């Protein structure tokens, strides 16, 4: 499979060791987040191996979809076989995942993405409102969460972000909800944008997000 190579985009180059380290770290973060989001966690060793295999395959497909932004030792990633060779030294055989477990894992991955997107949407709304207090509160909450998410800052890819500490996220987001709701209620006049922010936070509050 040939990789896209847009002229205007300068790919980020990894050494093979750096690439292996990045992949290992991302897979570890994803597994931690999914384990926390699954209804019963991942207690069984066999299930643990299957979940890791599912997340690995899913992440490799993501890397391939965005492969035009990455080179390893100056070479583009051309195929799944090539990627697996770079990381593992050989092709990987994936165990079949139980359909029920696969659905649970997919839902857990979607939930971590949803939480991340909600935070970023709220952060994007704040600058369009009138007061600095909105920006400061959202920045403080989002910054704390982003530290846990551990985004890959040095490559221009929209890779999914995991490693979410559920307890800390709930605390930070509840704080942001309370602060922003209070700030909105204190404003003498509400513009349409202010009402939009208020409705968004009320939705999160009512849905215990």
C-alpha cells in the first residue's frame, strides 16, 4: 500500500528505537484507559492478552492511515507487514477476540475519545465568550487533563489520546462545570454564545459527565 506524500507536509522522522518506544508507550496508555473504562476491568490474563492484541491492531491501522506524516530512519511506512517488522522484527499473528469483549473494548475506546473531545470542545468555546475567567478556568481544567492524556506533541498527527485517570477527570470537570456555571449566572447580560456555553455545561452536569 503506497503512502501519501503531500509536498507541503514535512514528515516527522523517528529512529527505529524511537518509533518502537512511541508505539509501546501509546499501547500502554491505551490499555490503561480501556481497562479503567471496561465494566469489570481486565482481570483474566487471557482477556488481557486479547485486549492488548485488539488495541495493537487498531493502533497500527491508525498509524497506517496517517503514515504520510511519519518516516522511520527516513523511510515511509508502506504496509502493515512493514510496520510490524519495524516494531517486532517479524509479522504478527493476532488472536481472535471474543465478539462480546471486542464490543466492550470498542465502547471503552469510544468513551475515552468522547471525554477528550468534550474537554477540547469546551476549551474551544471559551475564547469566543466575553470574560477572561472562562478561558482561565477552562485552561486550568484542560491543562490538568492534558497532562494525564500525554499527547504526542512532537508529531503533527491526530492520534487518539488515552491514559485518562477517571477520578481526576471527574474532579477537574466538575470543578470547571461549577466555576463556569457560576460565572455565566453572574453575567448581567447573556449573549447567544454565553447561553451556548451554559447549555453545554448543564448538559454535562445533568449527564454526570
